[in-house]
C-alpha cells in the first residue's frame, strides 16, 4: 500500500522536505495549470502570465488575475495541506517549498513555507514600490479592472513571479539548500515542468537524498524516484499522516 511505503520513507529518510505544486490545491477547487482541464488549456500563459504581457497590457493580465484572486481567497485548505502541516508539527517535515501562490499551506498551519513563485499576499506599485495587502487589492479590484496605487496612481502588480521574471533569490537559494540537505524530497502535485524548481529533485538525488512523488500524472522524474504514487494528494497524504501521527 503506497501510504505505508511513503510513511516508512518519511520516517527513515529524514529530514523530509516537501515540494508542492498546483496539484496539491485542486481538491480545494483551484484548477492546476497543465492537466487537460488546467488553466493553460484555456489561457495562453504568455498572454496572461508573462511580464511582457503585463507591461504591454496590465488590464488584460488583471482580467485573468482578478477572478483568480477571488477564487484563491475563497478556497480552503484540503486534506493534503492539513496532513503536511500536521507532519511538520510532529517533526516529520522540515519545510515546504511551494510553487503555489494561494497561501493554503500557511492557512493550514504550516510554518516553514518557502513561496518560490511569490504569492497573492501582497501586490506592489510598479512606479513607487508601495505594497498593498490582499484585502486592499480585492477592494480596489471591485472599483477598477487594473488596481492603481492610491499614493501615485501607478499600476499595481501581484507579487507573484511572472514568466520572464527571476524568482526571489533568497527563496530559490533556500529551496536549493533544503533540497541538497534533504534525506527525502517528497514532491506533491507538480508536473515538474518549470525550471528552476524542476531542478530540485535531482539536487536531492545527486546529494545522496531520496525522492518520492505523489502526483496524479507521470512526471519526467518518476524514473529517479524511489516511490511514485499516481493518486490523489489528499487521500494519499491523509492516509500517510494517519500512519505516522
Ligand atoms: N492529486 C495529485 N496530483 C494532482 C492532483 C491531485 N488532486 N490534481 C492535479 N494533480 C497533478 C497533475 O497531474 C499535474 O501533473 O498536479 C500536477 C500539476 O502540474 P501543473 O499544473 O504543471 O502545476 P505546477 O507543477 O505547480 O506548475 C508549476 O508553472 O504555470 C506555472 O507558475 C505556475 O507555479 C506554476 C508552475
């Protein structure tokens, strides 16, 4: 049974570092990106999620992000988020590196979360740098399609990493350090298609660590993993946590 094998790996291959992607949040009602029903099947990421598109037409990019902000703020953590928070609390998970911007790990109670693609927590003014918390941005979005800075009128940008932007240096360096020091890197809900994050599994393996993947679809790193579970994250992680806690 996969949960028993995963529980044994987490227990024996410490420290366990978790790497999550959009697949850990689909059971919270948030679509992922590359599944057949994912967001990129409907929207072209270069038109709606690249820094070039934002510079060219911020209102168009906000027309994509505004409904996502509403969806993400209404979503609730699911069994996978809760299981990972409980495993951290019990000392089985050292930290979570997440590609997700939805704040659900933090809302589930996880404390050491490295958001390598930023998050919706704040948006910033491109002109003067003023920072706006999520609640203020949601309120501004009710009044205008592309929120503008109250102080200087500049256009706000979500503090998430767009295609064509660099990841926060501190975040990817910490993620890489965690991957190299991990006894086990547990990947949950990621297609492992987007670099530099997709390079983390091999950093673990090359440093002598072990790899486990819980993902509905195959990934390019399944062959490097000691355990691959092609099943739902919520059910798998809940069953695994039940065996360890
Ligand atoms: N349980 C397990 N796996 C799931 C579930 C689920 N409930 N739902 C979806 N998945 C799997 C899918 O099979 C898919 O392989 O999660 C994976 C999600 O992959 P992507 O949609 O590519 O998401 P992610 O890996 O996070 O994308 C990385 O790409 O577009 C950018 O910035 C965006 O952070 C994102 C990055």
